[in-house]
C-alpha cells in the first residue's frame, strides 16, 4: 500500500511538472527528437503521461528500471551491430 501511495504521489508531481514545462524545454526537446510520423495533436498528454509513468516507476523501483534499461541498451546495441554487419555483407555481394 505504501509503495502504491508513493508511486501515485510521484506520478502526480512528475505529471504536473512536465505539463507545466511543456511550453519550455521539455516540449522543445520532444519536438526536436520525435519524428513526424509519431506526432499527433495530443503530444502533450501522451509524452507527459509517459514521462510520469517512467519517472514514478524509477523512483519506486530504481534497480529494476536500471537493469531493464541496461538490457534494452544491450539488445539495441546488438541489433545495430547485426544490421551493420548485414548491410556490409549486402554491399560486398554487389
């Protein structure tokens, strides 16, 4: 029960702060980084809620979040290396 209460409070605080700074640096950061295909009219609510969920989960359970980020980055690195290797093989076959 305590963990849930802490998560809800952290979620509310992060959501409030991200919505407040949407017209400032946070919104501009999202506008620069997100491709046009992923944009919509309600970007503000989608990205602010996503940040609040990830932030609150990181506050409540940081070790699991760090391990998850580590695994995701290792998988992403491996995929990039495989794609690079495959593209190199494809170019030499021409």
